């Protein structure tokens, strides 16, 4: 901890984060002239080392910064590098942590404790949503500004429901990790339920952040999922299919029921969509 990071953390607490996020959201949606679009995308790609060669061809220029940030990948840019039936990383990014969810619902990310109920729900339903995952496992992936920002299914299943929760909009960075207790559980979250034959109910939580705020989900037409629970009736999903989109940002947390799979065994650090999280399923029987 330094005086500078502590001071910045205190500034974050008092900044009008929601208003700043909405203002930036309006800006990134503005239609850009092709010349300006190419300049903005070029500067951003250079600053963050974005690999534009793997992006789906997009004509002369991106219509807006949001259309660039939410870009699709060209066919073949990602290969599912995992045995049949094995769980895969749902996104590009950095695997920050994985492991067990203790019986009291606590799990640890970078030495700090979080509660499953805080990420999976809110004060009204968090305990009920988290109950099935006590003793299970989690994996958390941080998406940096350079990454592809679409989130995909870690396994085959059926999309049954989406739960969207209001929350804070703290940035996902080292300052928040060090100085904002439980900031991932306090931020806006969208929980995507995936019913599977092999792994029980898998939940992928997309955590929004400052200068993000918006999350789109497969099966829902809104560009930002409305707060509340949305039933999707069991939309069939194949491993690797798209589940949702971050419009700037942030973090994906995947929850697995106890006994649903062997202990996760990936390496911490850079990860890509399709990389294996473990070697195969374990029977739920």
C-alpha cells in the first residue's frame, strides 16, 4: 500500500462513478467518421497491443468505438483446446484465481475473502443462489483492455435464466483490490444460469465496472440487461457458444456445484477462450 494508491482509492469512493460511466457510454456509442474511427482504433490498438488481425473483417472502419470494443473474432481465431466434455475458459483474459468455495460460502481471490452470495445475488436472494455452490469450485478471469470481450459457454447445456443486479461501479484494478473491500461483490453483476447434464447448474457471473456498466446476454434483445430475473426456457447452448458481451470491461466468475467436476487445474496467468480448465468431467451420481 502506498500513499498515492490509498489517496486514489478515497477519490474513487467520492467520484460520481455512475454518471461518469453513463457519459462515457454515450460517447462510445457515437457514430464516428471513418477517418476518425481508424485513428481512434489505431491509437487504442497500439497502446494496448490489440491483435486486430484476429478480428472479424469490418469493412472500411468501425461504426463506433463500442462496435470496435465488442468486435467478433474471425472464424478459426480460437480453437477449443480441451478434451471432449471438459470445461473450458469462457473468455480471453487473465486467470486470476480458482479453487474451492468453503462450506460457509467464502472463497479467496489474491488473498482476500469473498462470499459467493455477494456475487451470485443480492441481499434478497444471495444466500439462496449461493447455497447450491457451497463446497463447490470457482474460477475468475479478468479481461484487460486488449482482450476480446465476449464471454462464452464453458460447457454444453441449456440457458435457463439470467439474473441482473444493480451495484457499484468501481474499476477492476489493483487499487480496488487493495482498498475497496469485496468490490467484485458490490459491483453491478449479471448471473447467467446454464443447466447441464454433466456439471449440474453452472453459473457464469459477468461483473461490470466503472466505464463499463453495460452487459448484453444471448437470448435477450436489450443491449444492457434490465435488472431482475429473466427466464429463457432452456435455450440450447454448445460449449464455446456466445453467452454475453461486455461493453468495456471487465471480469467473469464461473461457479460449479460440489462434486460436479474434478478439482480445477489450470495455470494462473494469461488464458484464451477454449483453453481447458481441467481434464474431464466427474459423475454427479
